[in-house]
C-alpha cells in the first residue's frame, strides 16, 4: 500500500501497488491529484515531485545528482523530503509509505 496525500488539502488516498512498480506510474494511473508525470519518467519535467515523509526517506536509495539538479529548480524543493516519484521503485519494504504531493506540480 502507498498512502498519498493529495494537493491542495492533503486528502488521503491509499493505493494498492505491487513490488517493482514505479511510484509516478502508480500515482498517475490511479488519478492521484497533482502528480502529472509529463515527461514519462525521463527526468525532465519535475511534475512528479513529491515529499517523502521523513520516517521513510532514509529507506529509499539516495537521489542521483541529476534528480537533485531538477528538484532544485522547484520553489517547493525540500532537501530532506523532495523526490521525483518517477525515480522511485516500490519494494515490499516500502509498504505503507507516506507520500505528500508537492504543491506546484
Ligand atoms: Fe518527469 Fe518524473 S515524470 S521528471
């Protein structure tokens, strides 16, 4: 399960996802508000920007330099919590992860 908190009012949506699925694709195919994924995961749009709750961010593989470069172009960038959801692959140990959609997507 992935817990999304949508913009603009942090409405909670819980979505069942499988091991190996891409977080951005899970959000887009389930219509999570505010996750667009315009570039299709090519790391060129940042419309998949999300905040990963602090208690989970340490369990993810670290962001690449390219991912950080693109995130830094966002006004809402938060070095502790910002990630591009298209760069996150869901794994069993991430079950229950809390994902907050970033405001400007
Ligand atoms: Fe474009 Fe993630 S979908 S950067």
